[in-house]
């Protein structure tokens, strides 16, 4: 889901309600203005065709001025009412709950790093581009930008919030309905801005707890010789200079954490569905699918490509 008109949280419903009221009142005012304009044009034509009414008399001038004054007053009142309504919605969205699940999100060109905070640093979970949240629980996001200005926007859950380099901003919502909600960077941030998506997966609390427990565990070391070879390719071919896989010597943070890549639904921030064929395509030539991406094409032999893809796919 990816729509302002399908709100799934109290915050999104507040934003949608403001939008619908603005549309209704604005549309009504526009319709009244059009009708008044047509009526004025028709009556003026009738006066011009009349032999005894060539000009508007003083009474007509006074009547016109009165109508304009009243219309101006109504316009000012409508603008003041919407200003108050807008401040009310903004104030409600800014009231962060005291007890909430806190998730740090950092925007990169062109992907999202996601960190689940925990008082014990060793229990913090890092993932990328896919955010799991429990239904009915307030979620607070701490938003940062690693390079240029980005904007975090999940229309079905809340309005957008800009990420400014060197500054931490916050956003919160509470998903009321389980589902998969698409989000997008809403601030132009370079060549692949349009392919900088993320997904928020809202699920019942027990299911979320099970996901969090599984995602917090490092994958078991492979025992299959083919997967062992794939892991060796990953560690020796340059992948480990940019990525992390828990339980291995790969601890770099330049690119997305790949610890549980096999369980994610997409690759490259929503660019490709996470299938083995697409994973192979991405490994062989990432620039073909996302021109300008910072990930280089690493020269690998076909057996190395196959083994690496199988190894990464096994990271559930």
C-alpha cells in the first residue's frame, strides 16, 4: 500500500482528514467563484443589450462592493480556520509517546540503513530497506542523512519528514492494521532518487517478536561445501570491504548489512524482487539495474557468481 487516501494509522488519518477538508472547502469556494463569474458575465451582457441600462447605477456599485467585502471576510475566516486546523494536526503529530519502539533510519545514496535501538549495544539489530514493526505499538523514528538531503515518506502511515546531513529529526506513528506499506524518498537526492524505496511491514506482536528474535541471531556457518565456497568468495572478492554479515569477518558499513539478505523481499532498495535470478543479475552488473549506484561490478567467474548468490540467498 502506498496512498495518502488509505490511512492505516491515527497520524495518517489526521493528515488525510486535513487534506479532505481542504479539498472540500477549496472545491466549494472554486465552484462558487465560477458560478458568480458566469452570473456576472451573463447579467452584464443583458445590461448592455438593454436600452435603458447602459451603466451600473450607484445602487449596483454599492451592492457589488458589499458582496466583495463579505466574500473577502469569508475568505479570511476560512484561511484562519485552516491555519488553526493545520497547527492542531501538526501539534498532534509532534506529540511523541514516552514509551515507544525506537528505530534509527539513515538515508544513503540510494538505500536506507535501519537500526533497532536497545540499551545493550550488543543486542542492537541492523538491517536495510525493510522495516518490521508491531501493530498497535507507537514507533519513533530517528532520522539522519549520511550524504545529501533525503526525505522519509510512508503515505499510509504519516506525512513526510526531511533528513538533513548533520541533524537528527524524529517522526512517529502507530500502525493499526497489519500489512506491507511502501515508502519512498520524497526529496530529490541524485540520479537514483526514484529507486530509493523502503517497505514497512506491520505485523501482530507475536509475529514481530519472532522476526526480531530471528533477525537478531547471526546465521549459522555454512557446512555445505558449495556454500562454504560462496562465503569464501564473499570474503575475498571485495564484498566484505563494503558490507557486513554477522558471524563473519565482514564488518564494513559502506553498503547495506547483508546478514539476513535472503529473508528480504527486495534488492537494492526496492529496485528488484529478491529472487535468485535477480540476485545473480545484481551481483554481475549492479549499474545495469541502477545506473550510478556506488556498488561496483566485481569480476567473478560464473562458478564464483553462482556460489556467491547461493550463499547470500541462504542468509535467512
